């Protein structure tokens, strides 16, 4: 059993116990019905992201990270619970209002080539959201696309080349430029560097870091690469079997993980510059029931084990 001190049923007070949240999930469940029966992909998830914050969302494959990302983007409805973006309940808006909200929340996907239109030039790819949202004329959209490509480090001389003519890292830069075209408040990054070489990962992360500072972006950064999350996130939420089992500021979570699953996850990382954290003596096995999160220190929430 995890040593706990203060009970708390959710982690919406997150880092500072105050408001100022851009996006909030409250008691979210997602169940998929299949021929083999119901699959409970997300269970009772409550978390919030402040304006200008980067939240890391980590866990093994199948832990519910990507499903949670799509729920927070309004790409699918939750089975129960609510997702609120900038004070608006996503389940209550449709049509034109949802289209307006979509301009303010954009996504960067794991596979950049798969997310780009292969028969469009990279400038046309970047300009496409502007065209869909009827912003400007063709000339102004192209001008804006070239500005964005330059911002993310793609040479404008190659603006009329096609995605297949670029490396994976350059394709991801194009995808980021496209995501920024509508000047969003929230950037949802779903494994944006996992398909790239390590050196290229560092370049893309440095770009995202520069952009979040210069543009005041709020990011949700989903990854199974803990080293990347440790470098990039302000806070980290750990998911296992659809549940959030621990939330804490990044430094606290990596230095003093409290949940056995988080300890196992960190102990499994191969060390580069320091000794790994010790794993629990007995491997942790998750329970079927959903137990409450408790606040063990200011801003540090752990689900009972």
C-alpha cells in the first residue's frame, strides 16, 4: 500500500490549487463496444492543464494515452464525464461552434508523413487549415504558410516540394507548421518524436520548446519515452490500464515516485548518466477496482495501490 497523507478524489487542482486552466477532464470514462465485449479504455480520469503549461502523459502502450488525447481534442465523446476547453463543455457544442473551437486546439501526430497530404506541396499542406477555415485569399495563405515554414526551420526555397522529398524530421517540422497555422492555444503532441532518430528528436524537441515559449502555447505531450518527458514537461501524469495512477511536478515524480507502477516504469529505463531508480521488491499488479487519488504532497497525487 502506498503511504498517503491527504485524501483527494481528483487532480484538478494540479500544480497550484488555483484556476487558470485551459483544458480540464473531470471523471472521464471511455468504453468501446467490440464483438469480444466492452473495452474500458479510460477509467475515471480527472486532470487539468494550465494556460502555458506542458503536461506530460506517460505509460505503456495500451495504457489509454492516445485515447485520452482524442477525448481531450473532442475527436470522440466520453462515455461519461466531461471535457472542458477554455470554459466550454465539448459535449455541448456542435457544428459551427465546434469548428471555431477546433481552430484553437491542434494536434501533432506520431507519423508526420501519414498526417500530411502526399499530393500537396508542403506550403499547400500548411495553408490547408487556413483554406478550410476560410481565412484570407490564396496569395495571403501561401505567404502565411511560407512564414510558418521559415519559423519551424524549413527553407522556403523548398516550399513547393512534396512531403516525400523531405526527411522524417523535416516532415515533422512541416506538420508542426501546419498545426500552428490557425494560431491555436493548445497543441496536443501524440508521440511526436518516437518515429525519429535520436539526434532528430532533439532538434524537434528544441523547436517545440522554443515555440511554446515564443507563442505562449499550452502543450499536452504524450510519450512512452521518459527521458523526453523529463526534459520537456512541467508536470507528468502516469497512466496504467486507463487510469491515472500518479500526477506530480516533473522533478518530484522522477526523483521521488510514490506509486509502485511509476517506480517500475522508471526502474525499467536504461541509465545514461546516473544509476537507475530501484524497482519495487515485488512487481506491482493493478487491481480491477478504481481507487481514489490522494494528495501526498502539494501538487503530488497518487492513486492507492
